[in-house]
């Protein structure tokens, strides 16, 4: 399997994510290639590169690391990637198939979370799953996957967002709480039901002069105070971030096997 990544600009977090994806490809014996562009790159140049990768039969999977500079349309980039190489699962054809429970690439983070639930043998059927955050990358697909007629899945899902009123009253009813908001330690212990399963999707850099890099990574959940109430909780770092890579690698393997076809 061969994964290609396109990285635009020099955003510190994006650099770290892409480096980790490339390193993990090497670890499992996949080929990888990284194409870097300055943040002054034009949209036309990026689209050209994507088209040439689409037509390169030696490359199985392609991701364009987000965010992109403002002058580039994420929609145009996402829709130009061949859906058969779209191992991020962001193309509307993949997202549409996901909604209908048809063969597709699932977005890596929600896919990784489903694998995590499966691996731990956590029952989701009939449970109340509350997702906080409705992004196209995590919250929205997560709510779809948890409500699908599948295992894991079959949960009753509530999708909360910035306009939800009395968020705590909703989260306190969650058997499974998935936080994907990007606000450090936003979920506090008073928001969590005793015995809940808590999954923390946040990866936020906060300044910390005591570390070599000058920052440390924290999640969306106030881990120390929430953990004692939980039956399961995923840590940050070392939780969902790792599973995202697993989801991406599994998608890349499926792409190499030609498992998702869009032309009949
Ligand atoms: N930026 C934040 N998460 C992701 C991801 O899963 N894929 C890509 N391409 N960019 C991201």
C-alpha cells in the first residue's frame, strides 16, 4: 500500500500529524510520499497535483492535510480527490455512502473510535450516545455511525453543538459521551453520569513553559476529575489520536486492495 499526503504551509500541529502518519506507514511496511507546498500555492497548482496523483496507479491513498489557507476552497480540493483514493473519507460520495451504510471509506477519526469501542467490547446498542461538536471531520460522521444499524452502532444519538441549550443536562444523560469540540478541559465532572464511557477527541496545544517544546497537549475532557466517574475513558495524548492513524492505515490497506469502487 502507498499513501500520499499533501501538506500546505508550516502549521505546527499539521506538521506533527503528517510526520506521524508517514512514520506509522513506515512502521507497518507501507510506502508513503509527502508533497509539500508553501502557503502561497495557488488552488490550481494543488488541483493539478491531486489530479496527477489520482492518475498515478502506484499511489493507493491520498490525503490533503487540513486546515488549508483561506484562498483555497476545501470543498474543491476534497471533491477533486478520487473517491477511490479518498482514505480520509471526506469526499461527499464517501460521506453519502456512509450515511446509507454502503461500502465506503469512513473518516479516520470516527472509524478509529468505532474500532476502539469494538476492541473494548463496549455495548452501544440501545445506549444513549451524546456527541458534542458537529464538524464534518468528527462530530457529524460520529453521530451517523453510532446511530447506524450496525455493531458498534444502534445507539440513540444526540448531537450537541454551540447552539444547544443546557448542554450539561443533556450530557448528564449520556451512557457514551464523545467530546469533539477543541476546547481544553471543557467537559467537567458535573457534566458526566456515573459509569459513563467518555471518549475525548480533543487535541489542543496549550502553552507550558516547563516543557522543552513550550507547549503540552490536552484534550476536551478534564481527565483527572472526570475519570473517577467513568467505566471507561480515553486519555489525551494516547487515545483517539492513535486510533485515527489506525483508521487511516486500514483505509489505505483497503484502497490498495481496491475494496471501494465507484464505477460499475
Ligand atoms: N486535520 C485535522 N484532522 C484531520 C484529518 O483527519 N485529516 C486531514 N487531512 N486533516 C485533518
